[in-house]
C-alpha cells in the first residue's frame, strides 16, 4: 500500500536547522521524496552595499558574509585585490594571516562538533567544545580586538602585529585543546549512537562530487583529495607541512572522519606557524583609504574555509570603489541544489544531521 | 613574472587554436581570460570541460556595465590537473538580456542562474527553476542593477531614528566661517 | 510601601518573580548575533543559571531574541512567531542593527528600526554583542520584569493598528493572520 | 557492527571523568571585566587633542559618526585649524570596525575596553565619545599609533639640487614633483579643509589636491585659478600657512600643499596653454574703468578678476617688469623670471592692460588716474628699506638687501667681495645671503634672537645652511667701521646677546656687556624691514586717504577712507606675504564690483 504523501516545512524557525533557512520536504511516511530549499531569510544585499563602499570600507563588511567562520572571506578578498593590484605581502604578514585562518578553522571545527553531535542528541560534546572554543576566541580577542568579527586581514597583510607573549598563549591553548579533542572523539566518534546514525547516511557518490562542484570536507569524504591550500597555495601554506584527510564512503561518517583528522592537522599547523614566524613587516600599507584606487581588472581569490573553497570574484573599474564583488561560498553549492539531491530517500530525522555535515551556512548563500 | 606563465600561455594557445574569433589572455599566475561572443560560451565551456579537464565550475558572475549598456557574464572554471582558473567572459545586451541555459553542463549553474535572473533580470530561455530565490514579493527593478538606488529605496521604505539632525559638515562649516565660496565645478572634488 | 501607587500587589510580585526566573527563549537565529548564543548557553557563560534556556516552539517560549538585522522576508516570519507566542512574552533586540539599522543601514532588504514593527523590551549594545552583554541584557530584562515594566506585549495589543500599518509598509502581498491571543 | 556494541556504549562514559573538577564557568560578578588589551569597545575621544577634521565621519561606512557642535561648557577650541566640531557616534549604526581609529590623523580617537550597555530605550545609543564616557580615558585599548595608522605621515621628498651644485648658478633649486610623486603626495590629503581657513586667500585646497590625486591636473589648475591668478608664483614661494594647520602635521609632516600647487601649474607651460586649460568666462564689458597702481601680487589679482568681470582695467607699474616684490625681491633660484612673465602675459591675454615704466607721481600723476577712472586700487607695496640705525650704514659697501636683490634681478652687477655680513632673520635676509653665496662670498648672517625665532621659513634656513652660509644668532650689530679711505666698509662690530624671558611675551635679546666683537667684512647687507613710499600722494589726497603708522587704513572690504580708492598688499596688511596681497586684491575686486555696480 502506498502511503499518503505529506508536505512539511522545516524552518525557518526550527531548532534543528543550521541557521535561518527553510527546507520544504515532500514526505512519504518519514522518507523524503522531494526536497526544496528556500533561502533568502538572511539576505542583506552585501554585494549591493559594496557598490557604495570604497575598498577600505569593503574590508570591514566582508567578515559578515559567513558568521561561523569570518576570516576566509577577508582573506579571499585580500588575495583577489592583491592579484589585481600586484601588491606584495610581507612574509610575516603571510604567516600571521595563515595563523588567523587556522585559528578560525579550529574554532569553526569546534562549533561543528557541537552541531554535528547535537543533532544526534549528544549534547555533552556541544557543552564541552563550545565552552572550549571560547579559549580560541580569547586568542582572537587578544590579537584582533574582537571575538567573532576580526576585520584583521587586509590587502597587503594584516592589521596589527601580534601582542607581546601571544605565541606562548597560543601554544598553551593548543596543548589544552589537543587534549580535549580526544575527549570529544571518545564521546562522539566512539558512541554507538553516532556511528549508527552517521554510517551510510547522506551519501554523495564519487562521480557526482566533481560534477556538482562539491568542495572541502564533503569532497575529501568522497575520496577525492582537493584542497585549495594544496592545489593553489596562498599565504604561508606552501611552507607548512600538513596532510589532507581523505576518506572513502561519501557519507556523513566519512565527512566527520575528515574533520576529525583535519582538526589535528590544524593544531599542528598553528604550532608550525608560531614556531617559524619570521620577523619583519606585517603590512604593506595601502595609501590613504579615502583615495585608494585599484587599477581596472578582475581576479578570483580563493581560500579553503572549513567547509570548502571560499572565493571572491572581484572586479575593479579603476575607481575607488569596487565595481563588483561576488562571493562564492561552499554553502552556495552545498546548501541549495546539492542538498535537495542528497536529501532524497533520507529520513526526516536526518535532515539537520546531514545539513550539519555538509556545512550549510545560510548567510553565505544569500549574502 | 612573464617567464613563469608557461602553463597559462599554453592554455591560452590551446583555446585560441580551437576557436576562431576569441581573444585569450594569460593574465597572471593561475589565471587565464578568454573573451568570447555569447554564442561561443557553451562550446568553449564544454570543450574545456571534456577535452582540457576543466571539470570544476568555481563561479559564475554577472557584472553590470551601465555605461556601455551591457552585462558581462563570467564563468570561472578550474582544472584539478593544471590547477588553473579559466575565466570565460562574454558581454550581452543590457536592454534585452538573454543567455543560454547551461545547467546541464554543471548542475550548480542552476543556482547561479536563478540568482542572476533574480538579481539582474537576465533571462535563461529553457531554464527550469523557481522564480523567487532570495527575494520575496519584490516589485522593484532587479536590485543588483546599477541603476537601482538602494539608498533611495531605503529612504522611501524604512524609518530612520531621529535625533541626529544636528550634524554638520566640516568643510561647509569652515567655508562658512571664513567666507570662502567653493565654485560649483570644484564641488565634485570635495569630501563626500 | 503600601501607599506607593506603583507598588505591586503580593500576587503580582510572585507572578513577576516566577516569570523572571524562567525565561524560555525561542530557538530562532534570525541574524548573525545567533553565533554568540551557543557560547552564552554553554559552559563558560552558562546563561541557564539565570533561568534562560531554549524552547523549540513559539507557543512554549517567553522570550524572542532578534539577533541582529531582520530581512523583510524574516520579518514576516518573526511577526508570525511573535503573535503565536503566549503571554507573557518579551523581546530583546541584539546589537546595532535593531537600533538604527547598523551596518546594513542602506540595504534595501533589511528593516532598520525594530521597534516600529514589534515592541522591544531591551536593547543590547554591540555588533555583535558578546556573551557578557547578552547576559547583561537578560539581567536587565529580569529587573524590568520584576518591576513590572516589561510590558511590550500589552503595548503591542494596544497599538496593533499602528504596528500593522508599519508592517504593511514593508511586507507586500501578505494576508496578516489575526491570532486570538 | 554488531547489535550489541559494548565499546560504543562504554566509551562515552568518559564524560564522567570531568566529575568533581573545577568548572571554567565564569562567576556572574566578574563577568565582563577581563577584556583583552586590544578590545574594540566604545570610543573615547580626547576633546582637546581632536581638531574636528571629520576624517572619522568620512571613513565610517555605516554613517554612524556625525560631526556636531558641543555645548559651550566643553570649551571646544574654535581657533583656525580647528573646526570646533566633535564626533558623535550612533551605536545603532556602529560596527566597531575601528577604521575611524586607524584614520584619525591626530590620534585623539581611540577605543576603550568598555562595551557593556543595555537599555530599554533605543534613543540612548547616541554617544559623544569623551563627553558621555569621560572615564574612558583610563580604559583605552584599541589605540591609534603612528605605526598602525592608515595615514601616511611622511611626505614624498622633494628632489633638490645638491648644495654645492646650487651655489654655482641661479638655476632653480627645487626640481618639482613628477606625476607619480604628485599623485602619491596628493593622496595623503584627507580633504578636511581646515587649511582653507588659514589661507588668507581661502584657496580651495582640498578640492585641487583631490583633483590631482584623481589624475585630473587640468581641473586642479582650473580650481586654483578660481581665486588666485599667480599660482605658479605661490607654488614656488608661498609662505604656506596652510601647512602649519594640516591635520596630518599634528603627528607627521604636513601635506606638501605648496609643491602640489606648483605641480598643477606646471601642467601649463605657456600663457596660451593656461588660457586653454583655465578657459575662464569673461563677462561683457560694463563700461567702468579701474586704475591700479603697482603690478605686484595684489594689483595683478585685482586686475585679473576685474577684467574677468567686464571692467576696463589699466595697471601702472613703475618698473620694467610686473610682479613687484615677487619679481625684484625674490632671487631667481626660487622664482625664475620666465615663470612670472608667463603668468603676467596670461593676464594680459585676458585683457589686463599694463603700463610699464610708469611711476605714479613722476610719469603720471595720481590726480590724473583718480579723475580718469571710476575706481582706483593702490597696491604699491613696501619698497623703501628701513635703516639699520647704526653708525656707518651710509658707507659705500653697506647696502639694503632689497636694493641688492633688485640689482641682481635686474641684471646689474654688484661686487660684494669675499666676506659678507647680512643683518636680519627674515626671508629677505636669507635671500640676500644665499644670493651673495652664489657670488662666491663667505656669508654670515647676524640675527638678534635665536635661530628658532627667525621669521624666515625653516626650509630657507636649511637651504642657506646647505649652501655654507653661517648663521650667527644672538648678535646685535652696533656699528660699521670704515676703512682708511672712510668710504668703504672694513669691519662690523657687534655684541653678543642673551635671551631673557619676559613675562607674557617672547624672550627678548639683551646685550651682554663687554662682549663686543669685531668682524672684518667687505659688504654689509641690511635686511631688517621695508616701508612704503607715499610721496606720490599729493597733499589733496594725502588728507583724504588715511595713513596710519606707514600703512593705508582700509575697512574689511579693502576700501580706504576715500570711497573710490581701494588698497591692498604690503601697504595695508601686516603679514607681508604674497598670498595675503592676493587675498587683498581678490577682496577688493568684490567690493569694487559692489561699489560700482550699486551706483
């Protein structure tokens, strides 16, 4: 007997949804037969606003593109501007940028731990990891002056040099967090509940992955090893020793394993960056921000954010304001067409679980 | 700098050989531009995808060149082998903006095309996708067009908190205090 | 004390005391300020000791947090959510965006003055507010409740016409459902 | 995985290991009191250090910062170079990006550690930093330093001839900016406009600098010609008081406003080109005739703008060339002759008639000018040098500096010999010294006060030192000693002085008794000041036109006690620089127009 189909609106106000968005589900029983994503609840028209901002002002609005991880947008924009302008970044600036990007990745991974485990009911991990994440945010506060929005990476380098004694603090924090991650893993990855929920759920096949433009951890979870940090190294990544986590399977479990592997790589990278931090200038200063013009041209600057490739297509017409800044976040690919496809055949209870593992971040989709 | 662009020059040459009437340019490290006409874009993208290994679509973007009455569409594709970014650029008429639907080449183009249709009003004949993507009940001009003035819209639609009317302009105040008369043609150089 | 006109009766006092110590906030991250809520609720800042904790649906919630900017599309849902909530209900506005538009002051898609659309009891300064500020906001709201001054919901009912007029100015094509609260 | 997964059930119990441990939860009473040293909280503005340039307001992309006038009780300085406005921040807009801090030229605006503020009233989020949070002074966190500021505090250096190279000829010392340097220098400007108030002529400085920064040199020139017809001269020798109040100069080197003006004027190398670029609108002739006495800066300015307004203008100049003191009093290595002549011939193209070699009172009488014109402008300047007032100054080789400079500029020769003493500390003295140095003389400047008290520009003083001119400060000459013939100078005797601070005044030099020194010299050049020569005013007019302490008395509109006669330049104002003279001329034009058109 065929069950009657039901339409269910999941979100925008729903405790399980990853942000302010909505998925319209066509259900048969509790199996999804069709999913349609609705976004736009967080549309702030950044790209329109940037038309009215000059280059310097643009750098401060960018971090709001993606709230859980605000630094990759800053870095991607800076890279694009540097490409157009031909501005060199001093070596120390490159290292500090990478340091900030890795710290941002670390705190974002910790937030992911909370989201991923929370959506299976393992709330303790969330209490731990979000509580411990504050130690990373403390580092940011010390370095950049802000907890979440740093506005630290500028075209040409970084905004301020590191304060005194900062290196020690970073290393101490890393030691602490490294110890704690093992606890999270025991709680989460060793848990029978999590394993059973994650394995074989939300599968993306290898063939589909490239075709659909999957990036980041979901791509590496399909056994395909691509990472912007390795492919097109930016900042100090060509001087760092790290590995990509590549796992087969393409399910939530594989993606979780990728992240489990990479959070340790991140900690090791932060240690390397602190140990090899060169001396010298940290910023190749731009001229007076009110009169700063960038020669006409366009560029695509991309960095690896925790959820995958984050890029900015920047077009300059030679004036003091950008002509067009178009962001491409990983969630733009993962959160709309891919999500609609992956959800088909899954259980209703797994929706927020899968969304967490794909790293769907609505503010990045609609900007 | 020039000497290190071997890979980029090679790609530019390959495309140049395969297509007539396109202009290619190895701009900088990892970046190659190809300027083509509207009709050629799909064949270039297919060629690059199938023959040259540019398997991944990184981005699709639309730029409004109000001055020359054109929209510029940019497709940025990336190859896992050469690790180069290829920009395929084309310009279409702004008055009657239409572009070939290409979401069968890359599925993600579906999302991009939906956004560009909504934000710029570019039509993609034959393209299936819900009309409303980000906006809801939008009745004005497509907002990302440069002739849509967001500040004007805001002043018409939303409120502003009172209590800030006593602000002054430094330049005007100085000019008033000293009796300086700034000629009209110079005012465009005054501080905003 | 009994001569003071503003003095509360014993019943009101007990009512307010219990209300202020169990604020269930609706889990609805309307904007970017929501990123500090996990931090506020978890071990380091632990807002739960103030009696603040999440509630899954509007009908169980007392507290609506508007975490920053509201796009017009979300405003529609927020109004709906707010009207579904049962009395007593309170609203906290997070950060610059709810006060005067914040950094999206010239954006065509976000509202600027939250108090024109729904009543707001407390505003928290910041972009975005830190967990400390959020907790300060909760405490301020608690003291307002204890003093019987957090009367946003009553205001909304009284001035419904005015709120509706403002809401309709930005929300086109939406039949505004009348809830029987 | 089997159905019964023991490991999977037991391992999560690791959570129990945290049991009994001290929690890292912060106590409520310490919450919010331990922010980082660099936290970006509320603003704090040092109201006294702030000059109200409004740069913070301009950079703020949220339109959160307004410049407002504060209440009188805060005693905000309304002096020139201070707009008297102070920033007010709307915390309903601010995003704490701190760009305002990083562009603050004075470093007065900083952020504090304080960030906690909650209120049920949304109208209380409008704060004036420094007024609403005076305690912020002790909580500064994200501060503006010279190193982290986005302002460029160092000037693009001006290329100059080398000191030893310079003394060989009268070639121009300063080489001028090239395009790249000019753009870089112009882009340092923050366009606040504080400088325009200090400029006597109120030139539109931010506008033309901005035009240069944006690459529109011709627009810049057009803006400059709006109220200054001799910009090339100003670009080379202006006293540039504008640079003293430059917002950037509070912590760094002022924007090189003078050199940028010079750069803009270099875009027009001939008079024809100036006309082509400036292309001023010349009004139809209105039939009024205006006579101008003296083709100095004030006279030429008045002539130019009157001509543009349709007046029939005639300038009477006693000497062979126009320019007045700028032609005869400034050595050619600072202001080449061609440069001035080019500007004058542009004025002539516009329709200004100049009668050279026509000294009023000699070739033509003042009476004639007065009667034949509807209005008269007097811009005669100070050409008569003051006397030193010491014995021996009538000797043959004791010569006033203006006279010496005039002779050299006129192409006459004057042998100063090997050893020269210049008396005075103004620009004229330095000019005299540097010119003498170019004639292979060993030059010493005697000045009553200290070097830092010298009224001359520091650049000129440095230039002189580069050219091996000795400066002997705190030396008061008492007599010049003649040689055996009794006609020529042999030596000069002077007293050393010490500076005695006086209450309420600047320190005064007091001679030290018994410190008389005699220095052998060939020539003494005196440069202690000049005065005007009013001998052309016949008795009839001398009564009508009031002169007080050597200066013609005018009202604020440059009108003298005779309604038909206007005056300007050194003969009227005390500042004695070219730009003030130009300002006088410009003001006079407006009042002449008002005076005549009203009739």
